[in-house]
C-alpha cells in the first residue's frame, strides 16, 4: 500500500519580507517530501509565520494561532515561527503552552529538521538564536515569492538603523545584503516564469550593499537588474530611507523605463524635534530638496510615505507641523500609524503620554487631508491612458494596478468587463475615487 505523504499548512502574517521567508520554508518542506495544503485540517504540520512588529500585529498572530490550535488534533504539530517567535518566545509559550515548536527569524531554514524531531518527541522545541540572519541562498531557496504576474524579491534583511520606535533591529539583527548575482539569478527565474513586475524589498533598500563595502549599492543593483532582465516591464523599489536617495540613484531611476517612477520613502514625521526624538533624519529641508529633485527629473513620479502620530511628547503644535507638511508636499500615497509603545526600543523609556483618543483623532485628521489630495490627483488622471497590470476578473469586472500602485498597499483600477489576468494592457481612465480609479480597456 502506498504510504501517504505528510502535508504542511503555512499562514504568513505581516509584511512581504515575512512572506518571502514563508515561501522559503515551503520550498524546504517540499524538498523534504511534504505536500502543501490550503486546509489546516489536512495538515500534519501547521505553521504560523508571525508578525511581532507592533501590538496590533502580535494580537493578529495570537488570534491566528489560537484559532488554529482549536481546530487541530493532538496528532498535528503547531509551530509558531517568524518575528514574534524571535522577539518573545517565552511570552508565546506562556500564552500558548500547547505549541509544539517556536522558531525564530534567524533559524527559519531549520524547520524541516525541527519537524522531523517533532515526530520523535513530545517535548516542545524552541529554536531562537541571536546569530546573523540567514539569506535564502544559504538555505538553498529563492529569495522571492510570486503572486500572479508579480513578485516580491528580497535584496537584504535586517536593519542597521537605530530608530527609537522600531523593534526590527532587535528581531532581525543588522543588515545583511544578498550577493548581487544571487539577486540577478532570482530575477532571471522570475522573468522566465512569466513575471511582469518585480518589487524589490528589504527593511531599508537604500542601505543595500553597505555591509558588502558598497556606498551607493542600490544604483548599481538596479543597473545590473536592467541588464539581466531587459525585457521585464516593471521594476519597483520599496522602503527607501530618507537622506539616502542619492543623485546617482535618482539618475538611474529616471534613466530606465523599466524602473518605475515610484518612490516609497517612509518619513515618519515632519517636525524636527519629533524626528530627533525618533532618532530619524531631522533635516526636513533636505527632504524637501530630495522630493524636488525627484519631481524635477520625473514629473510623473508617484511618491509614497508613512507617518507615525502620537509619538511620546508629540504636542499639538508638532502635529500641526506634520499636517501642514502633508498638505504642502501633496504626496500621492500616505499611510498613517498610531504610535505603539514597544519594549526593547529606545522610545520605551519615554512616557507614552499621548492619549489613545488623541492618537486616533490625529490619524483621522491626517488621513482626511491626504484623502482630499489623493482624490484631486486621481481626478487629474481622468481621460488619460495608463498601462495596467491585470490581476483578476469576476462578476463583469476586472481589477488591476498602474505603476502608481504597489501591490497590497496602494489603490486599484476597476475596469469594465472581464479581461483575465497576468498581462499589461492600456486602459482609459473614466472616473476617480479617493484611492482607486475606474476605466475601460482600450481596444
């Protein structure tokens, strides 16, 4: 009688970098003889790749773990992996004493071995180490994850910044850049698989190559990618640190049509005093000059940023400085987060003195201001024709994205009729919403 192959189920939470790690885990488990399943009830091993960045993310991870723990049987193994596992393994054991294993971000590649150990023991396994983060090529996997005709491609992991509010350096350790050739090979594989859009990701893509002795490493990486996959239509950069967008980088983005005129530069605030307390670059005038250079070289550029409201000590005056900055700079895309007090960060020593209701009100005020700006910018596109990457069709409607829209975080284009997915088409924009566009396919 043929022996049944064991199965695994993975739920990956949080950012795209986590999803790439989950794909690596899945690759290694398949290589070890396991089959993937989308049904946790059919899995021998159930894995949750947790997010532990802020309290809301940990709550989502806990809810997911508890839900799966209630569904599975004693013969199934439940593993908590990822950022929260790395950050607070003992806390996880207290909250979920029935976990079979806890595996951190720096040992994700050991999960197949751990799964084999679990088949021989009832004792829980905790594998959380403080060593340097492991790159995909060290584990023998690709450094990317595909979704339709798009992909996230990890170019580095970890973070060497010292932002006062951020727990990531403690979770992931310092930046480790992937070798250039490994990234180029991944890009070739994605191109050969029919991918039309590659999104470059890291905690800080502008820091790429510093640990390899490169001072402005992202620019030559982009040039290498354009040479390696010249027929790839879209190449997008995410997570550029303010102050590290060099003139050479701007020149490279502007020079190559494949490199999308889309810059994601998380600024976090606009009041110099708050930025200094955040341990972030506080020269706001330099930021304005950088944005001016980007817009001068690429008038069609889309600028995305994120801000934190309610940082310890944020006064009404400091918040209004941020609000006026957003209104003046007229970004295309803005995300706003309420400050979360995180143990182990420098800001944890400060008093979390902005009341929750004030944080919420400030977030709403900032988003309302941006919503007006976004709607005005979208209305200006009505009547134009844009290239759209189709992502799916149903019920007489097709959804897609323009170069202005990064996957999962930005808007969509809603297109009349069902036109399939996985191809770039020309769409005439017929109507505008605050975050999305409507259009029809150009015959």
